[in-house]
């Protein structure tokens, strides 16, 4: 089954101004995960909007991971809106790209140390608390490109 991925401007639980929200099959990603794991404080997390991140090294790391041509990688998809960095609650997906689609094979809570991530320039699979009840999500490559809006910076470098 192919899921429908979209990015829309909306409010979230803790951010009252409109900002990009990831929808899967028409539902906010944080709401989907919260329904499955209501005790893990996921509701209200926002996409890892690189323009909002408070630490440049972290936003560059996330951009590099998103843009990497690897067949399989760990990509941050939701973050805490309080500090907009990777040291607070961070939800990641194991992303696998095939010829015509992109799969989020697993979704989990990152438990890595942010300094280690920057030094290693990647997210470490063994330090992720995988949320095993979340089903795999599969997107068309065309839909997946909508995430460029979240992962591409508008800052002039």
C-alpha cells in the first residue's frame, strides 16, 4: 500500500503560528504516533524544519542526511518545538529508497548524544528506541520530494 504524504501549513499543539506539518494519509504525523504511543509525549512535536533549528551544525547534519543518496539511512522527522534542536525529543525514521518509492521502515525515538551525532555525521541505529507498533509507511518519490520544504534551508550561505 502506498501512503499519501503531504506538507501543509497549520498550527500545532505548542506552536500557535502556522508552520509546515507532515501529513500521512491526511493525518498529522505527530497525531498518528501519539495514537499508537500516547505515553511517549509525541503530540505537539514539529517537523525538523532546518530553518528553525537553533544550532547550525545540527541543521547541516540533518540536511546532509536528507540529501544523502544512501539506500538506507536514519532521518530525523519530528523534534521538540521548545528548543528546535536534536538534544530534546527527536523522532527518526529508517528511510529506505528503492527505484520508485521511499519507505519509512521503522520509526523511533533517538537516544543518541547530540555531540556524538555531529562528530559522526550520522544517526546511530543502536541508540534508537524503535516504536515497533508503528507500521511501515511507503511513499511515492514524487510525494516524498514535498519534504524538501522542511529540509532545504532558505538561509543565504
